[in-house]
C-alpha cells in the first residue's frame, strides 16, 4: 500500500511542476510564424513575384555596350608600280579599336513574349495557392496534435477518478478487516487493483508527455519546454453537410494550384509553338571603328556614327527539335490534367470518408455521453452499497471497469469527431485558427 501511495504522490508532484500555458490559438500562431515549410513557400512566392516581369518574358528592349581594342606587331611588305612607294618593315605597331552601343527589341516572335508573361503570372498565382495550402495544412496538423493532448488528458481524468474510488475502497476494506468483516484476500485484491490503476496513470502520463513533445515539435518549440494546454473543452461544429463540403472543394488551394499547373503547361505549349514562327527584331545604336598603323598603305582609318536596322530570322529546319518539344509539352499538359482530375477524386473520396467518420462519431458520442453519466452513477451506487456492506469488491471492480471504458470511448469519439470536422474544413478551405 505504501508503494501505491508513493506513486500517487510522485504523480501529483509532477503535476505541480511550474509550466507554461498554451492555448490552441497560441499554438497555431506560433506554428504559422516558425514553420519552415511556410517560410519555404513564402520564398517560392517571392521568387515567382520577382520573375513576373515583362523584362523576364523578353518584352523590354536590350541595350548592350561592346568595346574591343587590339594592339599588335606586324611585318609589312608592300610593292607598288611606283617603286619609290614600296614599303618593307618589321615590327610595325598597329592598333584596332571597335566600340559601340546597341539597343534591340523584339517586334514579333510568334506571340512568345505574351505567352511567357502569362505563364509567369500563373506561376505567381500558383505559388500563392501553394502557400495558402501549406497554411491550411499547418493549422490542421497543429489542431490534430493539440486535440490529441487534450484527449490524453481526458483519459487521465478518468484514470484519476478511478484511483480516488479505489483508494476509498481500500480504506473501507481495511476497516472491515479490522472488525472481522473482510479477510486478507479482499485486502490484497483491493491493493492490487489500486496499484494497477496507479501504474495505468503513470503510463498515461508518459503518453501525455510524448504527445506534448509531438505538439511542441509541430509548432517548432524546444521539446523539453515545460508546458500544458489551457483549453478545457472541445467544441464540435455539428452543422457541416456533405453537399456544402463538396461544393466548396473547388476553393481548395491544392486543387487551384493543380488547375493552374494545367494552364502553365498550356502556355509552355504556346511558347514552344512560337519558336516555329519568324522572329523580327529592330535594333539601333552607335558604332566606332578606328585602325592605326605605323607604316603601310593606310596609317589611319576611322568610321563612326549611328545605325538603325531590322533583323528577320526564319526557322526552316532544325532536325524536328521544335516539333518534338511541342509533342512533349502536349503530353505534359495531359499529365497535369490527369493529376488534377486524380486530385479531385482523392479529395472527393477524402471528403466522403471524413464525413462518414464525422456523422458516425457524432451519433455515437451522444450515446457515449449518456453511458458515461450512467456509469458514473453506477460507481456511486455500488460504492454506497459497499460502504453499507451490501456490495462486493467484484461489483465495485466491474463498475469501475465500465466507468473507465465509457470514459475512454467518450474521449476517443470526441477526438475522432473533431478531427473529422477539421479535415472537412481543410478540404473545403474553411479552416481558421
């Protein structure tokens, strides 16, 4: 008996350690702030936002400055009809200088610039939806962890109540033994039952601690931080309908991102198709050319001035590369469409499965709450009979087992219904902190 009370005392001391309270809202906000996955999604969105520019698409002019200066030594041997003009010299220094500034702009390339710009816009929208999806997934994951800790604590409450009843039962048996109304077998059995429940409480505390560690990992908090959850109830929204969820699936950010991937692949097709069209480019600029030589027929030759030109290039044959690239792009578009349709089916199936669990859990929960209340009353009645000497230890043990069973069932059904609700709202993009 001393061992049992020592374990109860240690368990109570653990509960008395100073801890930091954590509400569900705090947990979600901490996860949204610290999540590496969300930070990566934000970075991807920022990259796509930077790239969403007409210049990246090739629609802005390009200005290039060039300069080339060559100094060389040459041997000159020149002969003319007038022999007095003949020149023959070695190691003659010469210099060639070329410099210029050229600006060019695409006038037409099969509307490739337009298709590329639209693709960059779709990429930015897609990354925004992927960020939204990651936020929804993070909120759902934190809720699942938080409510799991809550469930384990509810199970602990049931165990603690059973321990209190078993302690009182042990005291009654001790008193009855002292007056000769009970034997050692009854005392030993009561002691064993109490010890077993204390061990169950210790095991349950381990489950709670590990569940809290999982929650802390989920919200990126040091796992050895001493914390406890502050929410005392789970409120389940019982107004969700399957038709409402199905009609809202189109707003799911993952589905929207998958649809945008189809659009992106279609625009890639247009970009590849544009390569088979002629490209017309206008250019203008200013060039300077200067040649000097220490000897020879021409000792100085300079030219400089502005220019204006138009360049037309027409692809005629390149080994059917563009044709094959276009075919591959068409297949990629089909694949993106199949992936989107498959995702729709997965979400439809997930919504139906979650709704089935949601409805079933709600229906069972109503009965479970009634059974839990009845089981508690049964424990009280049997305990009173035991005090009056009319009940037996076996009756008390069976009543406690029924009470614990209904307590476990109620906590698990409550958790299952809430998680199903969270999943339904996540699928329909209606999940909020």
